[in-house]
C-alpha cells in the first residue's frame, strides 16, 4: 500500500467519523481496507497489509508507516509527559508543564512545548548553562520584544529554542533536528 498525504488525510477523516460509531469496523478506501478499533483508551487504525498503524488518543499516540522501500517512518506524540524516546540531552526546565512533545526517527528529531510561571530571562539563563553541560555548543542568541531565541549544535544535531511571555506565563518551544549541514 503506497502512503501519500491524501491517504493520511483520508485516514484522519475516517478515524473521526468511525470513533463515535462503534468499537470495531473495516473501512474500504481507494488505497485498501482499514481496520478501525476503539478499545476505551483510544483508537487503533491498521491498514490491511500493516504498512500503516496509528494508535492513540488526544493525549498520546504513535504513528508507524512502512514505505514501499521497507523503511519505517515513526512519530510518537505525548501531552503532559515526555515520550519515551525524547532526547535525554535536551534539558527540561523545572518547574514547567509539558504542553506537547513529539519525536521522530527514535529521537533524532524532536519538538516540545513547555509552560512555566518563571520569567523568560530566568529560563534563558537556565538553558544557556544547562545546554553546555549536556554537550551543546550554544551559538546564536537573540532577544526581541521579551522573546529570547537560542541555538545549539552538537555534532550533526541542531537545537532551536524560543522562550517567550504568553498570557501570564512563559512558553518554551524546543526543536531538535539531526542531519548534515
């Protein structure tokens, strides 16, 4: 089964349509048959050949797509807690609430959004110090209108942080990418 963006949109539409209908259904699509099952903790969608597997709910989930070349593309997401593959070399500010996080390629690439009551300057000072302790070379830093942006590099990995005031709190956005360049 070939995976495409249109197919992903179709899967998402079917999941929402079926979620309230029953515990288990098979759905015929132009790309093949999908099995959709609700088990009380979330929904599971599996293609007939197993090349697409989506499991989760609004708080946590896992998507695995096997390409025609046999490569697996996996995405995990969590709300309120870190996913199991979240990179350990990215410090998490405390005290903070985890709003969202996602990992791709087993943690090679990752994103997170945190929220804290502490001031952006205090959070930025923590990251400047702690990133270096975790082996990151802290590079570019820019402050604009209360927002602080930091960049880090470790080998082929790049880290971008934005720390900004938002609705009486401080929002921390973290993005790690790994690749050459």
